[in-house]
């Protein structure tokens, strides 16, 4: 049975176009709705509350830049506004949550080669695979960097 609602999670980094293009291609082949999600990680999470500072202005700026980049990507892929999603939290939690609330039957993420500490810590993709209720496709996006 073809997929009906595909969610692609994008970190808005250099590999985003590769992952998003693959998702758009699969959505077209399956005649599925394409949803695009970017998750903003709160600075308080990133720095564990260690720095006693008010991050709200920086956080607002990050939010508006992320929105602009997400809209640019979605315009290029002709993704309707209702299918563009910005969430705040941890990507490995927010991606499966969005998939459930949007009744998505396939999640697409990027998969990077990992070494050393990064390998020990695990990737967003590992976290998504463990908590998703639907299929997960990891698109290989190895870069030199
Ligand atoms: P990483 O854990 O950094 O190797 O990321 C693997 C993949 O998880 C990325 O290619 C994206 O598909 C997804 N991902 C990571 N961070 C985010 C984020 N902040 N928002 C949405 N998707 C993300």
C-alpha cells in the first residue's frame, strides 16, 4: 500500500536538500501529502541551564530565522503552509510526536556516518527509530565535513 502522509525532518543544515529532495520524490511516487518539520532546540536544553542568562531575545531570533529557512525550503518544494511545522524541544521526541499528530505513515530523516563520541551518544535518527510508531527511512547523507 502506498504511503499517504510523509513527514520529513530537516535540521536546516548542509544535508537538508538531499533529505528533502528524496522525501519530495517519494511523496510524488506515492501520491502522498508531504509534511516538513524543523525542531528548534531551546538554548536552555543545549546549555543545561548552566549559564544564568535570559536567552529569550536570541531564541526569538533563532525562531524567526528557522521559520524563514523552512518557508524557503517548502516554497521550493511546493509544500502547503498547513504542512510546514516548527516545533521546540528535542528532535528525537518532537519528530515522532509530530508524525503521530499528523497521522504520518512514514518519517524520513538523514543518516550521517558517526565516529567516536558521536557514535556513543547516538543520533537523532536512532532516537526516532526507537519511538516512532510508523516506518522510518534514513537517507544516507554522508559529507566530508
Ligand atoms: P543527527 O542526529 O544530527 O545526525 O541528525 C540526523 C537527522 O535527524 C537529520 O538529517 C534530520 O533529518 C534529523 N534532525 C536532526 N536535528 C533535527 C532538527 N533540529 N529538526 C528536525 N530534524 C532534525
